[in-house]
């Protein structure tokens, strides 16, 4: 298989699609309720996947292709930031356990300026690790995936 921008974007799309499908499997069939940070990471993967899919018909050396690369870098960077905070909370849980409100309630009830700090503050839900694979939590796997996407896009952007 040739490693080119189109194949990378296909891999990003299918990878993000697979990650979201697995997250939904864990939620609906294994009973693992996502915390607000998990939801934000899902949004980042969805944005990356949709951007990768939309970018497929555009030539790789055009200005628009670079815009798509920068959008994917932005979404992967934002997702990495949320995942990094999530990993930090898992390793440094807050002293006071607070379940907090779910993401939908916070966003619907409070103005954005108040909702964002509540979401990123992290609740007790975000600090509990309910599932591991190969010794890593879901947040740690998400961080690794975001970093791989980020580095891949940066490498291909630099190669032009």
C-alpha cells in the first residue's frame, strides 16, 4: 500500500469511526457511562473523521487540502488537551468525590462562559478508571490516538 495523503485520510476516517463505534459498544453493551471529558474526546474524534472524509475528493497539493490538514491538527490538538487533562485526573483524583452534572445538563443550563469551566473541571466520574486494555485506560488510549493523528498530519504537512 502506498502511503499518501488520501490513504492517510482514509485511515483517519476509519480509525475515528472505529473508535466511536467501540466507545458506543462500551457504553451501551458494557454499561460504561461516559464522563464529560469522554464526550468531548468523542466530539474531537468525530470532527477529525468528518474532516478527513470531506477532504478526500480534494487534490493533495492544493491550498484547501492544507486547510483540512490544519483543521485536523486543531481538532487533534484540542482532543489531546482534553485527553491529557483526563489522564491527569485519573492519576491524581480529586480528594472530594463529586459526581457533578452530565454534559447535556451543563451545556443546556449554563451560558458557555460558565459551562466550559464546569466541563473541564472534571468530576469524580472522570477520575475513575473502569476499563483497561494492555495496562492503559480509555483516556490514555485516546491520548495516544490523538498524538498519532497529530504527528501524522504534521509530518505530511511538512513533506509538501
